[in-house]
């Protein structure tokens, strides 16, 4: 038989056990920490939005950290400084552009259609990713110092290579001029697609027409495709 001392000890311990059980049932679940790569990606995405909206000068590190649900210490750990973060943002935007372009399923045996599809891709990409235009506008204020080296050597060469494949296919088939200059063709595509989109609001106001209208945009794409094809087509194939 248990002694009086044992009974008292059990009675005193019972409330403590019940309280502990209650705490274990009501305690909030422990928050899982994000993996380092998730934190870095979140900061980078937040930085893209901030730089696109505010420009380099107006962008603030604390807003980027807050939007990414992180903190300034982690931002500086991954990116060192605001300027280096901006460099990573530009690199990220270029990488996405090139990856999307490389994912195109172009039929190189039909170079005219492939070239038209490449023009359409550029046109659509600027509408779907307007942050790229804002960020490049900021970069031009720096005279392009962040787009040198890796960006120029890797991403630009990749874009040139795809265009060159299309042009070479057209030349081999006798559909394109043998002296097609890839630089002129590339600049022509960018000029006719990028300029329209990047100056949409000022041009619409100046010309008193809605350049963002869907039918007008489609008509411009058809016009640009015809101009680019005319630029590369053999003169005796008209």
C-alpha cells in the first residue's frame, strides 16, 4: 500500500502533468526555416520588382528585404551591396530572356517561318516582362557597365547564335541574301519591337492613339515581320 507521502506526491504532480499536456496540445507549430537558395531567390525576385518600379536610384534595400520576407543582413550576405545586387538582377533578367528564347521550337528547315517566330517571340516577351524594359533603362544611365563580361559573352552570344542558325538556313536554301548581316538584322528586330513597347505611353499620348490596343499591336507585329523578311530576302525572290 502506498504511503501518505506517495499519495501527496502523486496529487501534487498531477496538475503539472496536465498543464504540460495542455501546453503541448496548444503550442504553435514550429516555423520551418527556408533553405538558403529559397531565401536568395526570394530576395532576387523582390529586387527585380523594386528596381523595375523605382529605378536604381529610388530602389531601397529595406523594401526589398521586407518584400522577400527576409532581412537586410541576409541580402548583404548573398549580394554584398546594392550595386552588386543590381548586377545580379540584370543577369537574372537576361538569363530568363535567353532561356525562354532557347526553349522555342523553331523549324530550321523553314527559315522564313522561323524568323517570323523569332520576331513574334521578342515582341511578346517585352509585353509579358515589362520589368526588363525599366531595368535596362536604368542600366543605360550607367552606360552599360553591368552588362559587360559574362552577360555580353554568354547571353548575347546565345541570342546571336540562334539568329545565325536561322539566317544560315535561309542562305543555304537560297531564300535569304548571302550577305545577311546578323548585327543589322538583330538591331532591326530589337528596334522595331523594343522601341514601341518601351515608349508606349509617351508615343500614345504624342500620337493621340492607343498603341496598347490589341488589334493595333497585332497589326504592328505583322508589319515588323514583313519588314524583317524584306530585309533578308533575296532580291531576285520578290
